[in-house]
C-alpha cells in the first residue's frame, strides 16, 4: 500500500491510497482520494507525505503544506512559505488534522517522524532552511524533540548531516522516509541536491545512525546510492530522484519507492543485508580528488589480491580424484541413458513384442510428464540445505532406487499384450522420475564445484569422457551378458544382464557422492518465491537459446541412436563380426562401441579447442561438420562398411565435442542469471538442461517409433524398399535436420568468454562482501 502524491490539471496536489498484492505492480487506487482536514490557515497545496507507524499506536503523516508568503509584495505571486503539516490515523480511512509543527526555522520542507520514542520524547528529522527553494544557512538534516504531536513544538534543532561543498549535497539535503531499524543501526535513505549548469540535480544516498543514539551518524558512504537514469531524468522537474517511502518485510526484503523528475513513481528492491553491507563497507567521502583516487586504488588492489587468491585456491582444491569422482556420476547415468536410447525401443518391439507406434506414443506421453517434472526437481534442490550441500545428498539417497527401477524396466512380465504395455508405462515412468531426482542434482554440481570458466570446461570434459566411457561399457556388456544368460530364458537374460550394469551404476553414484565437494555459494541464500525463480528463468534470453540448441542436438542424437540396431539388423543384415572367449560381437555392437570411443575423443578435444576458439565457435564448427557427415551417410551402400564406420567416427567426434560445451554453458547461464537478478537458481537452470535433453529425447524417441510405423516396419520380417530407405534416412538426413537447427540456435548465443569473465569477477566481489 502506498500513499501517493497526485497532481491535478489545476496544479493542486493531493494524496490517494493505492494498493497492490505484491508491492511491485498491479496498484489500484481506492475510489476516493484522501481529504486532508484544514487548519485555521488553509493549505494552498500539500505534498511529500512521509507515513510512519509510531510505537504510540498511531500512523502519522507528515507533509509539506505550502501557502503564499503573506509578506510578499502584491505583484509577487511566486513567493511561498513551506511548513510541516501533520495528520494521524489508525485505519487510513479517517484522518485527524493536528496543528502544524512549530520550529524556529523560517521554512520546513522535509520533516520525518522517528518511529520510536527516544528518551520518552517524539524525535523528528527536520530540514531547516531560510527560503522556499534556497536553503541559505540551513539545508542539512536536523533532529529535534517534542513532548507531544498534538501541539508539536521543537525549540532546538541540531544538524546531524550537513550539506558540504562539492558533494552530492552541496546545495541542500533532506531525510527521505523514516529510518529502518537493523541489527547494526538505523538505516536512513536521504536525498542530496547539488547545482549543475542544467539546474538542480537530486540523488539518493544512504547513511546509518546508532541504535542507542539515533542522532549520531556512524556510517555514511561517499557519493550517491541511486541517481536518475534514462527516462528517469525527464519530467516536470528533470534530473530528480526523490523518495518518501520504503518497506522492510520480515524476511529482510526491502521495497524502495521513489519518484523520478516529479512525474512517475518507481519501486526498487533490495535487502537489509545488502543495504547495511553497502553502508558499513563503502568508504566515506574524502572530499578531495586525491583521496577519492587513493580509495579506488585500495579497492582495486584488495579485489585483485582476493580474486587471484580465490582463483588459485579453488583451482588447487579440485584434485584429479574429485574430477574422476565427478565423472563417475555421469558414467552411471549414461550407462542407462545409452541402454534406453539404443536398446529400449528394440527391447519393447522384439522382446516384449509391443507395437512400435504404441511405444512411440508411450515415449511421448511419459517423457513429456517427466520433462516437466525436471524444473520442480531443480526448485527443490535449490532450496535444499544439508551438511553435504544442496545437490550431493540426492546422489546418496536415490542411487539404490535408480538401480532397482532401471533393472525392472528390462523385465518382461507374463502378461497379455495390453498388460505388458501398462507395465512398460509404469516402469518407464518410474525410472524416468528417479533419473530426474538423481541426474538434475548431479548436473547442478558443475555450477557449485568451481566458479572458473576454464575449470568448468575441464570438469565438463571429465564428465562427458566418463559418460561416454560408461556408454561404451554398457554397450560392450549388454549383448554379451544377454547371450551369457540365454540359458535362463529370454525374460531373465535381459533382466540379469541389466541388473549387473545397475550394480555398477550404484557403486559409481556412491563414489561420486563421496569424492565431490560443493564450494560456490550464492550471493544470498535462496528464500525467494517460486514465481520469482520461474520469472527469472523465462526472462533469461541465453537460456531460451541454449534450450532450443539442446533439444535440437538431442533430436539429432536420439534418432541416430534409436535407429542403429534396426539399421544393422534390417539393412546391413550382417550380425556377427567376431567372437571373444566364445562370446559373439555383432557389427552393430562394434559400430556402437566405435561411436562411443569417438565420442570420448571429441570430449577430450572439447576443452582445449573451446579454450582457444571459445565455446560458441567450437560448438558451431562441430555441429556443421556433424550435419555434413550425416548427409553424406545417406549415400553409403550396405557393402561400404569402411565408409560407414569412418563417418560414424567423424560424426561421433563432433557430437562428443558439443555436449561438454552445453553443460559448461548452462553453468555460465546460472552465473548470468545470478548476476542479472541477484538470485541464484543453479538447480532450476540445470534442471532445464535436463529438460532440454529429455525434450529432445522425447521428440526423437517418439519420432523414431512413429517413423518406423510410417515406413511400414514390421519386427522380425524382411523390410521392403520403403522401410529400408526410411531406416537409412533415420541415420542420416532426418537427424541432420536436428543438428542444423542446433547450429541456428547457437549462432544467436550472446555470452562470450569475455562477458563471462566480467560476470564471474563481479559475482566474486559480491560474494566477498556477503561473506
């Protein structure tokens, strides 16, 4: 709720109550303005009310009452006298007019009531001045005391914050709203006025006074806190910021209401912690250029020492063991991710004997829900506070459920076709939700292990190297293990094979939890509203760009992965390539393993190339080459196995390069969001990366099933020309469309290395002040 000064077309000002649900926007005026009762000498004009809830139980409104100067010559219609008018209320509906404040000063334009008694008296902040505009011998912020507000008389005023030559308050200064009590002192917001060639310039500044002696200034930063910017400089009285009100919520959030150029009302938000930190740790004015430069040099040197120490310390803390431990987490995730991408559709169609189109629809339905579930996991993790950090606890808690649910997904129940489809829906939905609960926190760790961009590139490369190593291991183990357990029957051969892989994943997640540490702390603890978090994300342009690029890249990858088994079984039609210890390895397995090895090569190359060329250029180069290679793949005949494997290597290297870059860029976006909004939502940002991954996988997985149906594919039958051509397109032309779309998205990405270095330095400084 605000009490606004409103000026009519007739130049008469009055007050009106406006209300809002959130204190920021959506304000609505009450039906009628406030009718201020008059004294025996009527007010010509009223304005600049300061509303104060006093401990005596009343809400007081102290305002400027303007009347024509009775001593002015008859022809002078501009001479005026300003005094302090006083009203009080308990409900903001009925206002009682009290006599005007009496002081020894000729004029009083800025009078504010202190919210508490001081030694049993009412304390008021005044601004004694000689003339209506010119301060004369007055002009500073004074204090005075009176016994009652019903007949308020101040006999003595003492200036506690004077105007000073060649400062922001060389002409005059005045108290803004009533001060706010903080643990460190009374926090004051005031305006300072100086002369310029273009007229008077009003800015806002902060200072603090003692809790026990509110008339004693204890902190006063040099310069202004807020100044008119942009359109704020233009209006009825240009180049002016002026504030009469602010509110401190119970959670420490502060709403600052200020006017610009006597034309419009604004609101700015901060916190008690930030404002008191600013007051207590900003150097006072030295009143000379020499001292100003000396202060800046000291700040620069201190910041440089701290930044270099911080950079070296954090980099030294991240040992090889921790990097390996971080890689173990995605090694575990990727083992199942690759099984789902490469084999799950095949398992459903050729082992469970479910229809490909029905499975494509199931993928779409279940993954849309799962994808939308990711941001909620991100929000929950951002608000998690444990001795292990925000994100690590989820690795410990969800590792065993992940292993169990993943194994059950590859079990074939003895149901009818309809029952099996329901089982597929249930188990697949369950494993995807558990995957979110462990993978979103894991992904978010990249944003809190280190705040250095190069270190993040290295960590992302470790992550993706181990991810592809996990994929390699899973693909290398699955078919041989299925063959090994074949004597137990088709149903148990798959579930036993996957169960062994799940046990490895369980161990890897536990090692990741044990070896990784969280270091980067937000500038302020997360306590904002969920609405604010999502609003920040939705207004984050780089996030939207990366979201689109990630979805397109996953469409590219998931269609290629999903179609591979079908390509070798129904087009190449060559199954066994060689045997090891009596266990057969097919061309399909060899092709997939080759791709994983090439992926690892790409991941290894990503960091050094990106550190040289930049993340954006490296990404564009890799995806353009992947697009070209995919298009060439279409023209290969099934006898040209050498060419097939060469292009698989080339395309997989390019794919391996982009994924660590995507994860590193998401960490940059978390920093960008914190830099822009003052709030850090690492979990939410990284959940969106998982969301884009799953959206791409959802679309790609559904398209794979639908495309097989559109090309008239039938399991365990010889495909016709249409089906074979369609399967070939699913490894070439169709995924190339996704990679090309990803290129288009990244071409517009705005966060360069220089920009991120600037953001990182500024956030480091903010975190230092917070600490």
